[in-house]
């Protein structure tokens, strides 16, 4: 092999460089194409709302996508309602709207403007007297870590008002949307049974 022919042969380094360049070219093209076709960020739309919470009218300016739970916790600093799963599966965010239980994480705040919203903070009576259901939860040790308790109590009150507290089985069925990771379910059922006679049906 002559020196002239040897000089024309690609070196190992040249082959590797060429391979890397060839492999990177499609990626660069894809990145450029993606940059050109990526959708624009959604425009944030804000609006003023007035929410009637625990008997008081409260004014807020919110993103139209804000959930009732986030408006209560972040906007109004009512942190009793808890954010658990944020997918409507645990019941920790349960509040009442016009007396009916709703999941705060699945309800847009703007949709309940002008309606009567009650949170766990609005249950206690004059002189800090506990609501009968709150007292029953204390009496029956119906909570351990306490994280789910506000939602449990709000659902329990609604359960009684809806007429679904006539038996332990019925209570379990209509409280099944509220999860207790500490498994205090027997105590919760006992609390509902204790408080039921003191709470009228709707």
C-alpha cells in the first residue's frame, strides 16, 4: 500500500465524528420542528367573584380555572378543608354548597358565586360550642391523624340530613367516598349514630 493511498483512507477518529454528526442531525431537526409547532401557553383569564362563605361575603380575584378548594385555602385562608388526592377520590376537601356536600377540588370557584358555602370553620356555634357532629367525633375518638376529619365531618352531617343514617350499613355506604388512612371507620360510624338524633333531615 503506497503512502499516497494510505493518506486517503478515513481514520478511526474521522469515522466516529461522522457517525455522531449523522446521528445528531435528525434530533436537531426534530427539535427545531417541535419548537416551531409547540402550542402557545394558555392565556390566563381572571375575574372578580364574590363568595358567600360561612355567612360572610368575601371578594376575590381569581383565575377562572381556580377550584373552590384552592380559593378557600389560598385566597381566603380557610385551611380546614384539606387537599388530599386532588382528584375527587378521598373526600378530604368536602364542603357544603346550599346544604349539599360537594368536593371542593372538583368544583370551580366561579360556578358557586352567590351560593351559600359552608366549611368546617363555619360549624361551631356561638361561644365556640362544637357542632353535635364535631362533638360526637371527639366523644368517639373518630380520628387519629385528623387530616381527613374535616371532610369526614362535613360528609357525616350531609349523610344524616340526606336520611342515610338509619343503620351502620347505610352510614358506611353513604360515607364510603371519604377515606381514612388511619382506618378509624368503626369510630366514625359510632359518631354519626350518636349525632344523628340531634341533626334534622333536610
